């Protein structure tokens, strides 16, 4: 026969399994990835001693300013992310907690994911070349474009690669730089016909861009809201949906025609 517990005693007894549950949850790996702002790279410049964009078969121009592609860094597909990591990610503005399956293909090994990301990057570079040469009316059989950027995977640099090719070949179309001498950053996938697609993690990418000195950020139009959530001070957002629209916006910005530059 059990004696009757006092109310404090009963509450304490009930709390035992709850505390135990939180202890288990706190130690157990969870199906999330924690992301943060990553590196940026000026596609008009060099990486590991090689020009990121090399062009032959057509005259190129010396460029001023920067076009910085942006990245995020996420915990790996096999990394253990525990409850504490998730809570810290939720509380910090320079972190994002994402379902692991939203970052990495499910059921794939680390090596398979690396190969997948490399394949996406190569396809993105090919599409960027096709889109840029198509916009400028250049014959891809006569103009050879080589893109090199080590240790970066995925398709989200496509827009910036395409803009870099346009700037090296044509600038603003009137002898000036497409950048207007500014540090411009951005993100977005690109298709061969010049369509710009959404990517994800844009609020972290704007932070990376601001950290590295960019004052203008090109964002896929559908992600304006996300990009503005942690936007660095004095950074201008320009929404784009096509390569042609992005080039037109930068040319208008360079000419000081700010009323012709779209905004979020």
C-alpha cells in the first residue's frame, strides 16, 4: 500500500520523466542543419592564383568594382546537431536552423552529396555562359568562357557568373563598368534563357555580403522578404527575375537613374 504524496512531492515525481526527456533530447542528434554566413568571392577577380572568369575568342575589358557571389556554410549531412545547437541557432540572427533534407538530398553519403553539388556548379556555369553570350548576341562557337572557383558547390552563383561575363565583355554597354565601381553582391540560379531562380539562405548571404563590403545586393524577386529580414544598414536590395533585368538595373544604377532601379 502506497502512502499519499504531498503536492510538492507529486510535482517533483512527475517532473522526473520530463527532465529525463529533455536530457535525452538535449544529447540526441536531431535532423537539422545549422547554417551561417559563408565566404564571398569577386567573380571579376582571381581565386587561388587563377582568374575566376577567363574568356578567349573575343575582346575583353579591364573591370573596376566587384561582383561578389555569396555562400552559406551549413553543418555537414553526417554532423550531429543536438538540441543546444538548434536553440542557439534559433536565438542568433546570424544563424538559421533548416531541416537537413532541405539542405542535402536524403539518403546520400557525404561523397555523393559532394559530387551532386559539384555537378550542379558545373551546370550552373554552363547555363551562365549560355545566358550571358545569348544576351550579348555572341556566338558560343567563337567565344570560349572558362569558369574556375574552388571549394564551392551548388547552383546559386549562376547569376553572378553571368553578370561577370557580361561585364568583362560589354560593361555597361557604353564604355563603363556594369558595377559602376561599386562592390555589388548577390545570389540566384540561372537558366540558359536567363531566368533567375530562388536559392534559400538569402538573409545569411546579405550578412556575408555586408561583412565583405558590398553595398548593393541582387536577390531573386521571390525572396525579397527573406533578404530584408536581417539586411545590413546602408545595403540596397535589387530584386531580379532575369539576367536582362539584372543588367538593366545595374546600368540604371550606374547612370544614377535610381527611379529606374527596382526595389523590394
